[in-house]
C-alpha cells in the first residue's frame, strides 16, 4: 500500500502525476538579473564600436580629403610679398607708385619690438610657444559661440600662424568647419617649416590694415606719416588694433571705437610684460591723432611721363611684375623742367583760345541765385555744381552775384575728382577784371547766377575769367646726345583726358619733315649750294605751290630750306627718289613706314612728337640713330639692374670703340659733277650707304684705376658730315628764316625748323642745341584748321623758345663742332650771305648741272600718289586746278642752268598736300 504524497509538495505531486521519474526532475529557479544587463551592455558596446569605427572612418576620410587638397607650404621658405613698384625722377625724387596693393616690405629684423609685441598681444599671446594652433583658445571660442544667439558670426580663435596660412595659402575667409580645419592643419605644417620670426615677418607684411595699406610699414605711413621706428607705444597699439576690423576701427569715421580698441591692446601689452602698466596708462591717455598722408602717384605735373613709363613696363614685364614686383624704376624726368613745360603749354593754349575761339559762356547756371541771394544760399548752391573736366587746381568755381562782375567762390575747398564735386572752403568774393568782362560781353555777357571758372589775382580783389581751351598741344624735351627724355607733356590736362598727344597721336609733321629730305640729299653728295628750280609744276591733278604763292627760280638748297620752299623740296625729292627718302625717315625712326610718293616729302606722313624729337636728336648726335628713352634703368626688389637702354654703355678707354661710323673717306661728291657716270646721276645716284653699327663687344665696366669711356653702338644712319651740313642750314632757319621767333633771346647756337600741315591743321616747331632737343606741336584732336596764317613759326615757335630757355638754364654754352672732313665757308647764295658746311671735294657756291633720267614735269598723279594718299586729315585730297597761269618760262630739271621751257602751270594752285611752311 502506497502512502499518499504530502499535500505540501505540489511539485512532486505534479511530477508524479505526469509519470516523470524522480531522477529527471529540475528545480524551477529564476535567472540571475546580471545576465540581462550583460546582453544590454554587449549590444551597446557593439553599437558603440560600430559607431566609433564609422566615425573614425568618416573622420579619416574627411581628413584625407582635407589633407589631399592642402597647398604646399614649401613656397613660404622663399616668400616674396607683392610689393609696389616705384618710379623716380632723374634726381631720385619719388614721382609715382604702381601697386595693386600698397605695401612696403620690412624684414623682421627691422621691425621694432614694440610693434611685434603689440600684434602678438592683440592677436596671439601664445604665439612664441604654441605649435600652430592654440587648443585652449579654440575651446574657449567654442563655448562662447554655443552661448551666443543665432545669426552672429562665430568668435575666431585663429593664431597668427593660422592667419598666415589663410592669407598666403588658402586665400579664403569662408566660415566653415572645413576651412578652419584646413587652416589648422596648414598652420601646424607651417610651424614645422618656418621659424617663428619668419612667420611673424610674413604676417606683419601681408595683413590688411585699412585705408589701402597692406602691411605695417604702409599702415604706419598712411595713418601717422612716419616710419615704423618712430612710432610710440600708443601708435603701435593702434596698428595692432586694426586687424580685427579695419573698417570699424577707422580713426576718422569711428574715433571712439578706435581709441577703445587701442587701449585694450595696450592693456594686453602690459599683461604679457611688453610694457609696464604705468606706461600703458600714459599711452591710453594720449589722443588718437592721425596725420594726413598723400600717396605719391604721380607727382603734380608728372602724370603724362609716369603714365608712359607705366605703359612701357606693362609691355615689357606684364601686369603682375609691374604692379607687384617691387621694381625700382629710375627715369630721366627733370621734374622742374616738366612742370615748366606744362605751364608754358597751358599758357600758350589759353592765349590761342582767347584770341581765336572767344568766350564760350558759363559752365553752369543757378536759376535760384538772384541779386538778393544770401551768402549761405549761394555757398550751398555752389557746392552742388559739378567740377568741369580739365579745370586746373589753381582755378575756382565762382557764381556771378551782380551785373558788375562780382563773384563768390569757396577758397580752400576740396575738389573730389571722382564725383566731380567740391566740399568745405571759406566763402570769398571778388570782381572780374574789366578786360575779361569786356571779352565776355562780346560773346555771351555774364548773368547773375552764372557759374564760371576764375583764378584769384594776387592784388586788388580781382579775379581772371578762365575757360578750358578746346585746342590741344604736346611738348617733348630730351637730351640730344643720349635720347633721355627730360620732359613730356601730352596735353592740357591728364585728369580730363589721358590720351597722350606726345606719344599716341599720329599727326602730319608738315615742313618739319623737310630736313630729312635734305639730309638724304647730303648723303647722296649734293652740296648745300646746289640749286634747284623754284617754279610752277603740276603732277596730274595735283598742283603744289609755295606758301607765299611766289617763285624764285633757281634756288640753293640752303635758301630753300631756310624759307621752306615747297617746290624746291618736291623737285629735290623727285631727283633723289622717294625710296631713299623713305628709307632715311624710317631708319631714323621718324616714321614706321611711308609711301614712296612726292607729297610725303612735304610732310604728308604721320608721326608723333616723341618720334620727331628722336629724329632731330639724330641730327644733333652726328647722324647716329637716337632712340628716345624715359627709363634709365630698372632694378628688381633685390637692387639688381635687370634692364637699361641699349646703345650707350660705360666701359674702359682701352676697349671703347671710337664713335666712328662716319663716311668722310667714302666717295660722296662724284654724282654732283657733270663728268659723273650717267647711271649715278638720278635715283640712287651717289648714294653713300650708312656705315653699319659697330660690332658688338662684351662691355667691361671700368675698374678703380681705369679711365672710363663711352661705348656707342648705335646705328650710324647718316654720316656725321651730312648731319652737320643740315645742322648748319637749320641754324640759318632760326637766324633769318621761318624760325626767327623761336630764337628770340637765345644766345647759344640753335638749329630748328617750322612745320605746318595742309590747311594749317598742325603747327610744329622742332629745334635743338648740341645738348637739348625740343619739339612742340599745337592742333585740335579732331583735325581742323588753326586759322589762316597760323603757322608753326607763329604758334609753336614762341612756346619752343620759352621751353628751351628753361631747359638751357645751367647748361654751359656749346657750339656745334664740325666733324673731320668738313669745311665751313661763308658765301653769297644769291639771296644773302650764308655760312654752309662743305665736304671734301665740294666747291662752295657751285651748282652743278644735275641731269636726271626722271623729268618731274612728266610725272602723273599715279606716280606722285596724289590720288591715293590716305586722307588722314580732312582736306588732304587734291583740290584740282587753281587760278591763273604762270607767266614766263623756267628751266626744267633740277639744276640752275637754262633748259627747255616748262609748261604753263597754275600759279595759284594747291599749296601742297602735307607741308605748308
């Protein structure tokens, strides 16, 4: 009998009731709590591992991407900042700066400690100890940015090294994590490559400090007009206050903010021990006073010259080197002469304008200004009147206050050329001069409210009535021996028009071209006493004539050049052949090319004032080609000369070649004698070929004990004898010819020639001494007549006279020295006694019979080009036949001997395409 199980053991009862054997039963125990947490922790760890790995992979990929795009820092080892180029006058006065960024480089060894300490205290106090980044500063900036409101720019924590990396290598100020990361990585690399001093040097020279100043040296000059070594603590601290925001701390616009930031920098300087706290207090008490600085460029009066130099540099070196290469350019400019030449030209243009164009009326009219207008009324109204283009600095805008000519103006006002207005200034009143009132009354009487330009006079409370001329002009003065341009004036006002009429305007030289036709004749062995016929001649539809409309018959070349006889010049050119004349002009650089037609011999070609100055200088230099140069040398930022003009060089006396190239020993005169072979009597007859330039030799600079000498390798275009013959003839042009007005009051030997183009469109005078050559041109930008009888001698000659008197001041008296093989002879030309230079074999006073294969009377218009000449000026085309017939007969050909009668030709025909007088 089996006993019943205990009622207290339900498990056993259940097991038993299910028929399970007792030995297979397990107690029903609960699982431990830590097993559940283990699963949670494991899952979390797995997720963390996956997340960390992913983050690491992501960060690494980002790092690789950032690092892969980083620029190299090796270039910083040879760092050369963009530095402005400087132009200097002949006396080394600074005349202009060329720069995209105005920067003056200063090596770190020349930077005062107070300036270094100021920037370190303000921008990076741990600069000398960190490795490129400052983790503490980054963390502090990050916490600050988290607590700031949205929309505000994050606070930076860039070190000086990071700023160098951004400025020099990244070139971006974009606010992004990627940019900051690149900046930090680059900063650490920079610290590995460069020492701290070099990093600070780059920073101090590259940082922008406002008002167009890049770098501390330019900023010191801009704000305080002093060099770095003269700054005090307060001034150094102010410069260090600017990098954070040059605009917001501008001392003129925001003086309180600028002073507050400066004082904050002084406190930081005291904190790092750069100065004592007492010194900081003293510096903080100083007022923030800036001194105005006027950036050089260009110096007043030098604008034309400096701009031409800039153009040359741009062509030779390009934009980057010219504007950022730190070039030192030493020019030939004589600044006092330049200013005098500009004043002389302006006075001449104003005199012509007043005499020929009349008063053109006011520049503006203020309808609200009446007789009862108060001072405050007209002052306020006058300040709003635009400043006319071309108004000179010494002139004032004035408003007419009554019918008697009382005017009011603002004295000391500042003219803002950019927006053509004026501001400030004290009200002044005066009365227009009586002669000016009468001048204006003849054309447009002054009315109350008219705004006019006036120039206050020194005494009497009077003002002169002024107006900007519409006529223009140009002047070039240069050294006749070397080609160094001493003065170059390109027009009335550089501010009104930067078009340079001395170098860019192609104009017809008129009769100032004739000396080079005669030079070719001298080269072909023709003597100054040779006679050519001055009588009427026609070429098809072209009927050239003399300026005076008269005829002299057989005339010596001396007299013909002295009095600028067109018909003799035409016959001479026909005898020589226009090809040789053209070759002479192009070889001298007077023209780039010219047509082989007779009107070109009268100046119907195009040239510039500068080119003509070079050609006339070649006459003074004995026939050597003189190339005008504005630059003496160009130096790089290290002071090495990288360019200087070719042709002249200083060497030792033992190695210098003599200035030969002369053709005195070559047969030159055979062609002018009757027994010369017939094939040498026309065209290129007797042509003396220019001697080649001396062979190039290495230039050896003279040593301490060597005698220096000048090595001249310039091309010998014409012989020295031929050039001297022309010079002798041109001296008589000034003594008693067309250029007499140009020589008034000048007591040194001078030679020159007038030039007047067709219809009096261009007035020239070109002349020289053994040392100086000057060329003056007057005309309108759009060619039109200057007026009847307004010749080069009448308009340009007096201005040439004034410029040359100024240029020759201080020069010793120099004579034109005749070269070997030349004899000076005084003889009667038939029109007075003259002095001429004759070569060996030439008989003074003799005029040979120059038989010619070319009969000028039989040439057609097609042969002369009269129908095909380019109409560079409005009336250059031939005008057809003129008036009555010339009476009598004249010998044909070139010589003075009798010959067949010339056909009748109009006596009152065209004066001639090109030259007039």
